[in-house]
C-alpha cells in the first residue's frame, strides 16, 4: 500500500481483484473536510497521455473522518503497463501525490501456447536381414554381447527413400540383466536411383522381457521383440543431402525366428522448427 500526506490529509492506496476478475483501486483518505469529498484516478497507459477515471465512495467513518473509495482500473494492452494515482478533492482543494508515486500494474502476460505434438513424416520402411550364426560373448560384467552380421536381401522402401541395404556392417547388441537389449547397428544403403551410398547408424532398445536375459544364457530367444531406434544418416549424394540433417525415429520389431530387423523410420517436425 502506498501513502501520501499533504496539509494534514493522508491518502493510502492499493490494487485488488474483484469477484468478477476486474482490477480495482482501493483508496483510503482522511481526515476528510466533508463526507461529500470526491476521488478520481489519473491513469496513463504505458507512459501515454493521462486520463481521469471517477471513483465511487465505499464508506465514511464519522469518528475518524476516514473515507474509502474504489475505482475500476482500465485493462492494459498486452505487454503494456498502466500507471495510476489517486487525486482527492476536498473542501475546494486537490490532494495529488504526483506522477512519481503512480504504481505500475504488471503487463499482461502472453499465455503460453498449448504444447503441440510433433508432426511425423514417414521416410521409409527398413528390412534388415542378419546371418543366423551370431556369436554371443557369454556373460560378462556388462551383460551379454551379440554380433549380428548383415546379409543380402535388405531393402528400404518409402515415400522419400528407396534402395537396397548392402551386405556389409552389422549390429552389435548388449543385453542387460534386466532383459533390455541395447543395439548399435551400422550399414550402407544403395539408393535405387544411383549415386553415392548412404551410411546409416541406428542406436536403440530391444525389449526381450524381464526373463530375456536368463533365457538368452540358455540359448533361448523369443520369436520376436519390439524395438525402438534413433537413426542418423551421412552421405555425399547430393540428391539425398537433406538426410544429413535428419534425426530419424524408428518403430518396429526384431523377428528372431528369421533374424530380421523390420522398422519404419520417421522424421519429426516440432513447434520450434521454421
């Protein structure tokens, strides 16, 4: 609450929110000369021209001579401030604290936009077959390591990329004791329309289940397991240079009956992208 005294008369004022959500000024003044004193607010939106708003009386205490007034503050434009001060007229005199005492209402804050889900763009479906003679490392302090070598027959088919997967590279997977496999695969894509190959690298997770680790130690693998991968690409092929900037998201499964990884890759565009 602010306070101003002049010639024995004191003004005190503050802001509040009404039941309807409006901002209001509350002013206490006294001792009054007359119960018919008037109050007005001098308002200046964002440092602009001043204008007066008339207040209305709330109460009058005959013993103390204190009067209480209220006034509705105008709404400030978005990102703008509102300066205001009370001016009392009593017994033919004005009691004006002056512009230096005017409080500033907080600027209206822009509401945070509701988060929007990313827009997914399907790049292609990957089918990556592996040789059946993978070599488990046996149990180590860091889980069980498996190496899967890529064989012929891999394909990439989709709206933005088509080609075959060269029979080079492979997947180096570590299976943790909790049954989660952490995959790390590298391979080359030969585009259907020719040109330089595209190197892709996948990291992600393969869910073998809570009993997957124990089953793996016994040489038993489930028929399939869901996978989630993060894909990155690198190429000198000018036609596919846009892929150098893609962070892909892959969803699919590892089919362990035929040792083949199948997943769809998407790129995502969020609200922060241009």
